[in-house]
C-alpha cells in the first residue's frame, strides 16, 4: 500500500526530506512505519525513540487528520493514508 | 531578602513616594503580573478612562528576576486597557527588568499625567521625572539609542510615536523587538505624557543562600537543556509553529476566511534571512532571530498575522512588516488582525474607497499594508480610523464586530485557528485580558501520546484525550491558567515552563526550590499553588468592576458559525451548546458563580490582603 509521510522540522532533516512517498506492506501499523523509518534513516533514531527504545513523546503524529494517541500506535495504516510528523510546541 | 523598593510616581503632582510591601503581600502575589494586579485592584477607579490621568500604569518585575534563575528576565506592564474592554497586562523579556532591580526598584506605579512630555529615570535607589525634550517624536529604536547616547549603559522601556498618538494597540518596547505588546500599554504611556522608563543600576540583590541557589540554577539548566525541545526552540524558534499549524490547517488566513496558507513562510524559508539567534537576560535558550533586514524576529505570530492573515506569502516582505511594527511600537497581533478585518470588510463591500480615503484594500499587497502601518502610527487618513482598533467597528459598518477575531475586545494574540483544538478555544474565551494564548494555552493537549495516567497526575483528574472534544477540557484550561499566572509572577519565560511546552520543564517544585533558596522562606508547593487562582480571581474582580458579564467569555462569531474550510482540520467549528456547557464547568471548577461572578467572600478576602 502507498503511504505519504509529511515530516516537519526537526524530523524532516533527519529523514532527508519533508515529503516521502512509501510503499509499505498491508497491515503495517503506525509504530511499524516509524520503526521502518528509523531503520532506513539512522539520523531519525534519536528523534523518534526515547532512551527505552519506545516511540518518543515529542514525535507527534496525525494519520489522515486523526491524532495518534498512546493507544493508537498499533492501529493499521491503510492505502493512501497521509502521516504527519511534527514536534508539539507552543509559542507566539 | 530579594526585596527591592516599590515607588509610586504621581506625574500630575511631580512626586515620587516609596511604599512598604509586606512579606504577607509578597507571599500572596510574589511579583510581576500578580502584584501588579493587587495594586490595580486597590488603586484603579472603576470606570476610569483608560487614556485619562486616573488610569494606573504599573511596571512590575518578576519575583525571581535578576538572580540568574534560568530565563528570568521578565516584567509585566499593567493598566486598564484602552484597546480591550478589560484589564490590560503585558509581559516582556529583554534586559530592562533586571536593570530596574539593580537600580533598586522592583515595581514602579504611575498615576496622573505629566504636564509635558517626560520620562522616568531610575538609578541606584533614586527615581526622577525628567523632561522628554529631544526624545518625544522618536520611534522605539531611535529613542533607545538616544538614551544610550546621552545616559550611557541604561536600559529603557519606551513607547514609539504610536504610543504618543494614542494608537490603542501601541506597545512598549525594550531593545529591538522585546515587547509588552498586548492591550495597548504604549498608548497608556502616551496618555500620561510618558515616553520611557529608563534604568541604570549597579546594586546587587540580597540572596539567602547564594551558593545553594547557584548550584540549583545549574541543575535546572541541565534539566532544561536535556529536553529534546530546547535545542529546537534555540535553533529554529517559533517559526517552526507556522509550519505545524499550516500543515495541519490551523493558520489564521485572510481574517479567518481560510485556515491554510503558503509554505513560503515555513521555518526553512525564514532561516535564509537569519543572521544569528540571540537571547533575553539570563536566558539559556535563545529563541530570537536577528534578521538580515536589520531587525529581530519574525516570530510565529508575525508570520501568521502580518503574513498569512493579510495574504502575504513572501518571507522577505513579512520580515519587513515585522520590523516596521517593531520600530513603530505597534502590537503585531492587533495590527495584523485589524488590517485583515478592514480588508475583508472592503472585499465584502461593507466599506468602500470613501471610507478608506481612496485605498483599495486587497490581501497580499505589501506596499499598501506598509503604508497603512505608517498611517496608523501617524493617525493619518484611514490610519486614524484603524488606530482605534475595535472601537472603529461602527464606523466600519461592522457594528457588532461580526468579522472581528477578538475576545473581550482584544484581537487573538497568536495565529492558531482554534476551531479544531477545543481546549485552546475555551482558553482564549476565558482569558482575563481577552483572546490570548499566553494566559492559558493548554499545550499538553497536543502531546497526543502523553499517557492518560500521566495526564491525570498532572491535572488531578481524567481528561478526554480527543483534542476536538470539549468534554472535560475545563480541566486543562484551569490548570494552565493557574500555572501561567504563577510563571508570570515569578518573571520566568514560559518557554522553559511546564504546561506551555514540554511536560518536563519547570513546574511548581522547581519554583519553590528557587524561591526558598533565594529568600530563606519555607514555601511549600501547596502554598505556591494558591497564587495562580488568587491572581486569576483578582483579575476577574477588576474585570467585573469594569462591567464584565458572562457573555464576554465567548469566541469570535466566525469560530462558531463557519467550519474550517481546508486541510486536516476541515469541517471543525465551535458548537455553541458544547461551548456553553464547557464554560459552565470551567466556572464551577474555578469556584465562580454560574453567572461567572466571583463569590463575595473571595472578593472580601482578596481586598483584605495588604
Ligand atoms: S526563550 Fe526566547 S523569549 Fe524566552 S527568555 Fe529566551 S530569548 Fe527571551
């Protein structure tokens, strides 16, 4: 299935691009996608994973407009999903 | 310990008097915004003309300012706002606040009106009212340079010509860009014939446990620097937020007719114009850009409000708009909001060339908006109308302000379109000074993966994890209100504090650690947690005296009526019934009456603090 990833700073530098079009196996989960990106882009590891190897709190994700909560990492992606990766920040 | 003097300056009489501040009062409100509000409650005549001599203008430094606590160089300026319907209060960084403390003063309260243009000079324990001859009529940069030229290594907080001419959203500036931007404090200065506060100090501040404080400060610095967010704030700054909001479809665009705009204003584009990152006093983060166009910034607010909101998509032009607002001393949030408002009214035919003095207002026209800013500053032609801000609504054929993005008469401070994030919406609706993210933005709402049990521990109650739901969102708003008010009393920058950004930044235990080492007091976390609600209630009482009723705690009409048209946030809007129910729950949590009024016993208690 085809998944598009839009990564904002600082993740886009680590992934080499802010816009990725990926071919992924059917049934891949959100967490699976992130771990695959870590495999492929070692510079992304420090951003994506915390000291315990879990998905870092500061890697925020939305999948086709839905926020990915703590219990949604196992949700399977579907063909055509758009995944947005961004760091949660506030300011003005 | 940690104590500096408080002066009351009567500009009409030309007198300066130091007043005593009890430790009981200090422990009730600490400093900054909190103590300012205490004095406003006690000194402001309800119903006073905000641009008249009866308004009370207060410059108050943070409790922890000047002692090397991380990011602690902040102060608040407070008065009745000439822009909004309610209390005016604005927090500012830069270098003025520590200098004022070293000059021997932590707070200066100003009443009356000087018979001629003046400035107040504070040096090593003395306060003088001096003639502003030679300084009046200069913009915010020229006048600060002139003070340095004439007086040496001083720090000043100044208004520009916009303040002198009573533009209702004129701000107060220290340095190139640091602003007490919100709610028209520059106009209050102008109304008092006060061009500047100028400070020079060589005195130290007495600390109970200097070595312990230094060690603890080092620990806190390490803690702050260990966050993954800190280096991003320090290298990219708030422009990062533009691309986050924009990618998601939550950037106020063309007076909130749209919610998504050009990627030309993304942080990577801004980077091309950045000379280097700089910082406020005692800051370890340095989130500020010095730009190649000769100014500082832009922040996210500028990219949104003098960028997307007025239809500009060229980074160089937006930076120039930012620099112009800074030099003139105009609040960027309000300037961008009012110019976009007028442009939509023009596009819709509600106003015509006859109203605008021949200007054909159109989104995206850089030259036109630059000229309009200058005209606002000089109160010239149509600029004179827009200088009145929302007070011009009837003149501009929008008598109910249906097209205005304001709450309680104050334009929304930040460019985030809050129709998706319901807690953000409740936050700007209930904020004491009007629509403002710095009062109660519950940012932890966007830490989507924050475990429910961690959230429950932070908030003391379960909160619905769906950001688009109003269910239980009074809880994060109430929590954020309280901690942000406490931070503003301490004089700390919200960027390094819990709740505004990472949950792993400074919070009550850290504030207590700093306070006790600095003062020798034995403040507990529990005691400190009473400060925020006290400040919020004090502000509420001031607002009630100025006529606040429940219907003022609301949102711009568009946020209710118009669903967001674009992006991932498409279709979201504010449901009136859900909003009303959340507002009722918020009042209950705060201990207010169902009509939003403060309980009589609480009023008596707060009026009794001395
Ligand atoms: S983080 Fe930015 S706003 Fe805060 S104190 Fe530092 S430079 Fe100033």
